[in-house]
């Protein structure tokens, strides 16, 4: 019997994380949320923006991406 073409879906259960922010960082994130609203014409809760912000940061960190490739054995 041939295998299915679709790979198994990754784990998608959200993990709740509680963090504490310094007041200046909290204010800057609020400013960013306001800028986001100005740019896209829709307000998003900060709690929804932060995971996307973190993912974007990690995706764009070249040193981190290089380390991940090295550790996964994919080189690059």
C-alpha cells in the first residue's frame, strides 16, 4: 500500500506562557500595536501580536537560523 502524500501535521496545541515585562517594554509594545493598527486598519490584541513578533524575530535572526541548521545536520 502506498504511503499518504500529506506528512503528519505538527503539534498544534498552544502552550500558555506567562511573562513579566518591564514598564518601558510594555509601553513600546503598546506603541507597536498602535502602529500596527495604523498600518493595517484593524486593531489586534497585544496578546495576539506578541507570538507573531517573536516568530518574526526568530525567523529573521541569521545566527540562530545557522545554529538550527547546523544542529539539524542540514548544513548550509
